[in-house]
C-alpha cells in the first residue's frame, strides 16, 4: 500500500532526535496531540487512521531516545498512546498486503526500539496480525 495521501501534522513533531533530554513534558503533550489527530481521522477513515498510528509508532523511539524518562511520565504517556493506537490498527479493514506492510514496519520499529517503549505492540502481536494463520506465517 502506498502511504496515505492524508497530510498528517504530527510527523514534523516526531523527527529523529526531536526532543532533548529535558523535554519530557513537551513530548508527552505532543503524544496526546498526535493521538487526538489520529483518532479524529480514524473515525472517518479507519484505514488512514491505522496508517497514521503505525507511522507514529515507528517514530516514537527515534524522536524520544534522548529524553530523560526517569520520572516515568514519558513511559506512561507512551503506554497510553499505544493503548489508544493499537486498537485502531487491529480494527482497521486492511487487505493482506497492507496489513503485512504495517507488520513489517512495526516489527522493525520494535527491533530498533532502545528501551522497549513498543513492548505493548509485541504483547498484541497476534491481534495485530489479524489471524493466527498470518501470525504463524510471519513466525515472529
């Protein structure tokens, strides 16, 4: 699937290294804004919303890797974000090719994730695959 023609606002706020070590509060705010944008689109177009959700999940670690998360606020915000986004991807009416593309991208994002922000994605892997057959074919 080609990436959606929808013009997302959040990717500009989640560039690689976008946040410094002391930007935890700002990063949490930007996560809430991104989820709001994705939810709004997903209500009208579930497939485009799911594409946005996958795109944000891909960007979480590269954007937040330098942020001091010792207070736990950022980890909590990421967990809430994923709790909101994962069902959007699970429920999206995607064809096999599109879903497999999302799964490949999510798997790579989990592999690249330095602090396991995306561990909830792994916890819901079977549901994200859409069927036990797909999950077993991917062998992940």
